[in-house]
């Protein structure tokens, strides 16, 4: 059922996770030669294969769980896994960024829109998980009445 609010939240979470493939995490005004991630002046998912896998799986899990409306328990598990993957991906991206920074590059780094997309994905996954739980609770209460 695409009409349910959690389907909208899951779609937005999947879009935010997969939107990272087009938006950078951070930028610098000029390339930094001694940095592995800012050698092209942009830090994005293409700089680390692990980040591509994490956010790709998170986006796919959120989008696949939209169509599992008949199996709410599996839908809850997938949305929770998308939430955990987004949190892990954000932590991994921040850790990798801080690990690769040099003293010369710390002052010149400007955060970009991609740094905030995982936060949006986490928020939407949380809302979807909450509303799926409410649906499950409603169905259980209706089953008791029959």
C-alpha cells in the first residue's frame, strides 16, 4: 500500500540514502595533494567503497521495505536495518574524514549537502519504524476483537 504514511517515510529515507551518490560530503576550495580524499577537492562516496556499499544497502533496504506491507514484521526489521546502516555509514564517513585530514586541510573544509542527507535518512527511517509499529499494534488489537 503506497498510501500509508510509512511508505512515504521509507521512500524519503531511501531517496536520502541513495542521494549521496550524487552529492558530496565535504568540499575544499582547492585540491589538497597530501590528502587521499581531497585530492580532487571533493569528498564523496566514490572515495571509499565501504561507504558506497553501506549507503547503497541502506537505500535499497528502505525502498524494498515499501513493498513488504503484508509482512509488517519483516518490514520493521528492514527499516530498522536501514536505520542502523545509515547511522553506521554516517559514523564511518566522519571517522574516515577525520582520519584522512591533515593540519593544512582542516581549516579549508566546508561541509556540503551530503553530510546532512544521512541525518534525514535516519530521521525518516525512525519515523517509518514507529508508524509500522503502530500499524502492527492496531492489527493485533483488531485480531483480539474478532
